[in-house]
C-alpha cells in the first residue's frame, strides 16, 4: 500500500480538488484508491449509503476514485453551529456539540478512531490520498495536530505542499510555510505544487527556479486555473463571493449565515443561460425567476437573522406576488409557521417562521441521516412542472415537520400555491427535476428552452475526467509515484 498527503499553505488553495484529481488519475492507471481526511470542518456534508455523515468533499473524492463514499474516509466532521462551537461527528454519527476550547482539550482522544479508519482503508486499497486542512503552520494549533504534520508523522506518509498563485504571494506562501515547519516536518515535504496559475506558464520558469533554490524541494508542476462546475468544500467558496455569470434565467439563493449543503444548486451551473446568485441584503434580491432558501446548521438563529436584516420582509413581498419559492431542509423549516427547540439541540427556544407554508417544526436530539429516492406528487401551480418527476438525494436534519398541506413528494415535504419545501438535499440533481424547472422558468418568461438536460451524476463524471486530464498534463505524475514508492 502507498500513500501521499496533500497539504496547503492556507485554506482554499485547492487541496480538495487536487486530491480528487489524483484519486481519478490513480484509478485511471489501474489502481484501487481511496481518499482520506482525518478531520474536516465544513457545513457541506453528505450521507453515505449506510446512513453515515461525512464531508461533501470526501464524497466527491470517492466518486473520483470510483468507490462508494464511507465514513472511514472522514472519521471526524466538525459542523460549526456558532462562532465558537461545532457539532462533532465521529465515524459518521453525532457525538455532540462542543465549544472550540472543549474540543481542543479532547481531540487527542479521537486519534484511535482516526488511525482505525485509515488502517481499515489501507487493508483494502492500493493507494490512499490524504488531504490536510488549512495550513500546517498555524503555530498556535500545532500542538496535538491530528490533520496535517501530526498525522503525516503518525502515518509515515510523504507530503506534497500546495500553494495558490492566483491569490498572490506564492513565494511567501511556499517558502514561509517551509521555514515555519520543524525540521522533522520539513523532511516529510517531498515536492511543491503551484496551483491555479493564469497565463503563460513559460513566464514563470524563473519563479520555479527561485522556488526550488530557496525551498530545496522540486516543483512537481504548475496547475492552471481550471474552469469547472464541481462543488466546493465549504461556505468560504469563492463561487459565492465572486458571482460574475449572468443568464436569461436568474435563480437567487438566500445566503444564510450558517448556510449548509449549497452544492444542492450546483446542477444549475450546467445550464449556460441560467445564473445562480447568493443574496445577503434586501436590495440584492430583485425579481429572480426562482427564490431558494437553502439548508442551514442553525435554523432558529438564521430565521432571526432574516428578520433582523429585513430579508424576511422582502421574501414575503416576493412570495405575495405569486413568484416561486423553494425551501430545502432548514429552508423548508424557515418557510413554516413555527420552529421549536425544546431540547436545545441548536440554541433552544421557539421562533415564528415566515408562515408561507402551513407547517411547524420541532427539533429533537435524534438526527435523520438517510439516502433517498422517489418522485414528486401531482402538484399544481408553478411547480406543476415537477409532477411525477423522479429524484434522488439524501436527508440530514434534526427535527420533524408536521403539516396538513398537500405533500410535495412521496417522501414528504409540502406545497401551498407557489411555495414548496422538503428535506431532500440534491433533489434538483436529476435531469427530470432540473430540466423541468429550467423549462418552466423559460416558459414563465415567454421563452422556449432549447438547451440540453444532463443528470448531475453524469455531468460530475465528465467534470472529474476534465479535472484529472488537466492535472495529469501539468504535474509530474511519474515523480509522484516515485515519491509514494520511496516513502519517507
């Protein structure tokens, strides 16, 4: 068994997608391969076939490797609930909520879980591609590290250090990181990767020479900026911050402070004339063709934020005009009349929702985690386009929602006029659903949709091949194999 670890100079330098690319490349080369990330902090999660919750990035990496996602690939998932605390998920199941200080006191107790998960994978697969988190030289967090150099030393795995040249300061990123590593940690770094390069790479040859001379490590490649439609790991996603695409059809998503599973809307990026934008203030809303209220890790707090910012008022005004609103998971709960948390599973208390759907939600400690598939019921109004459409997805939520309104799907949810909601993440991913919605939005504008409709799973496969082909063409894959074979 061989392994390699991708670490980054900071968060969001492209570690997750480089890990996915290597998983696909090694698979294409005939190896059995699995991804691994010991600890992930993200609100974008995924439910495995056996009902375990892991980071969405590890599910994508498993897809790249051509295997079923497993909790073994992400033994610890932290889902922030407040600015100082997170829900702690171990081996796919909720362990409880912890403040950051409490988690740091106890995280070393989870090392046996991490090592068991890794070594279980190592018994099955030829290659393990490990992803680090953030930066390995957060000096105040270095003690008892379980995700970067601390893990690499425990697993005796070589490290490839990645920096993002598009964000600037690539020499400070790379050379500064190497300088701040302890000597035994620096010895683990066997190569450097410059990621997200724009322009003529021949103009960076002097840069490569300088980096190798000062870093005393080979630059294994310069990976160009890749235009792709693969989901990002968490709510730091640059896709939400830099919205440049405009289209004939305009979909607005409310950017809740604790937004989760925003990959639910990535399917619409497949349609050239459909734009998705994330809205945080009332003037930004305008008159989109479809308004979506997404999932959230803190439904009650985000409902209070909607009222405090004036977003609740503009959503109500939009709905009153008969325009379509769709809520998913926490967004479904927000559309209802009341949200209660008697067991203080989130923050406790009761708040009024938007009152656009005749339903009420009560939180309880038991979390629903399941994959699902089914079909929409025969519904009326704008969402009539979805009648009997087949969907697939998963549920991951606290609480139950009761309603006497018409069911939206054969797995629940409800609909009232132009307002619909359900608990199913990924419900737009099937070609039946996204295609029907896009056609209906075109029709509402008096236009005809003449584009193509693609299932998200099939589209993702093509995107993963594109990613792997680009990375293979720009990295020294033979050298990476040599590094893995030689080890540390």
